[in-house]
C-alpha cells in the first residue's frame, strides 16, 4: 500500500496559496486516477484508489500545516505502513518555480509541515519537493508562501501537476528517477538533469542560476477550457468569463 500526503492549509482563503501546492497535487491525482470521494478521517480528508495496481491512500491533513504530522502519523499507524510506503508532496522555497525533485529522508529545510511529519513518523520517507521560488529575503517568506500564485505561474502549474498525477505509477513502483524523468519530459523543466545530479552528487548540472532559469522558463501550455482543472485554474488566477 502507498500513502500519498499532499500538504497545505484547509479553507478556501488558503486554496490558491503557494504553500498549498501539495493539496493541488493531491487533488489532481485524485481526479485523474478516479479515487473514491474524499472522506473525513485522521483529522484529514482521505480517499482511496488504485495506481498502477497498487492500493493507494491520498491524504490532505486538515490540521493546518504546522501539525500535518498528527494526521499523517495516525494514518500510518492505522494502516500499519512503513516509512518506505509514504510519499509527501509539498512546496520548496529553494527550487525555482516549476522545478521538482524527489529525495528520501534528509532535513526539513525549515518547512513546518515536514518538521511535524518527521517528529510524528520519522524521516526516511520519500519527499516530492515542488519549487515555488524564493522572495529573496527571509523576512518576506511568510507572506510569500501564504500569498497566492501569480497569474504567470499558470504556465507551469497545470502541466506540472498533470505530469505528477499521470506518472504517479512510477512512485508506486518505487522508481523515483523514472518519475522525475517523465515529469521532466512532459514539462521541459530540466528536472531530468536535476534527477541525474541527485543520483550522482559529484556531477553538477551546467547552466544558469535558479533565478535566471525561473525568469526564462516559459513552457508552451494549452490551458483546458473546461473541466475540474480549468475550474481550479480559474479560481487561482481570477480568469474572467
């Protein structure tokens, strides 16, 4: 069994926040893989389904970010899961917008949701970090992560979340490198180079700084005109009819 946790804050006022991209990813997995309706359990919203033959539970903690570990830990104990069965999706300040990396274990990077899960469950679980960029100075971080995505971010949000959902089968097979490479092929975001670099720490990808990459990365995207994803993007970016 696989437990995929998307992190965020509950409530419509936080729905479009950068800090909530974990919730957005969980919602897209839920939609594309036809999971059961969301239900309340473990101080969270949960749904179950099958991804590439693997029974999978989606969980969105409703405790607010800082206490995410309460929900995740309770679910882990109920289903008698090992840390290797857990995947957590969350926002990463230290990656440019649209970049994605997967790692097992490590530090929290100052992310309070990850700190809470580490405290309640341990550290050796898989982490999918989705880059949201950094405001530049520490004093602006709180307002930045709790602020809504800019309209320009629509260019990378829709294809990235779609690629994460469509290739979740690689996560079920514990093929994290395959997952990252498939996401990179779909989004053209350079994640494939990053995947190789993490597999071989000596090799460092050549190229531009994170800031310059973020400024220049403008993938061509066909935004859907109807359906759940279109509705979500309209709410995020205030599209006018």
